[in-house]
C-alpha cells in the first residue's frame, strides 16, 4: 500500500488525503476487495475513461472473484 501511495504521489503530484487498511484472511481476499473498491469509485481507466482513479487496468480480484 505504501509503495503504491509513493508511486502515485511522485508520478501525478497528488498527495494522499486518507487511507484505510482493511485486513483480510488471504491474498485472494485482498485482490477481491481491491476490485470491489475500485469499481465503487469508477473502475480503471480502460473501463471508464472518466474514472477518478489512477488504475489503468482491472485488479486481479476481478478474475479471482468471478466478476
């Protein structure tokens, strides 16, 4: 999470305002949660060019969760 925050801040010049750490039971669950959260905020740019996220592609959680 911290690596992604640093990469986004350095690449785009946007500073993080708030972050949440949500524990999960397994790596698979983390990716599924990531996909769900990403879609709540517009999805990746390849899905929605107007998305406010910096994600360019879907999370691995899309496939793992059967979405």
